[in-house]
C-alpha cells in the first residue's frame, strides 16, 4: 500500500467517524426533543398554549444553535 493510499484511508476513517459521531448526536438530540415535546409541550399547549409555544421555540432555538456550531465552517474546502 502506498503512503498516499494509507493517508487517504486514515483520512477517510477519521471523516467517517466524525460524521458518525455527529449523526449519532443529532439522532439523540432529535429523540430527546421529540420526547420533550410529547411529554411537556403537548400537555401544556392544551392548557396554556402561548407559554408552551415559547418554551418549544426556545428548545428549537437551542437545537438550531447546536446544528450551526457543528456544521463545517467552510464547505468549499472539502476535498
């Protein structure tokens, strides 16, 4: 195996692990968000809809911030 091939394999492995880790985190956060919506927001909406919607908006804002923080800052630099 050439040095270039070995380096490409190592890079590919690192990229795959990073993508896998981010995907796993997003899946967990999405599941947590859905569980939160079902257990807290839905019942609250039935009683106090405006306050519950504000709480849901804050949670969605937090999720959007997380997604912004974890995305590639310069997609044009991808190999």
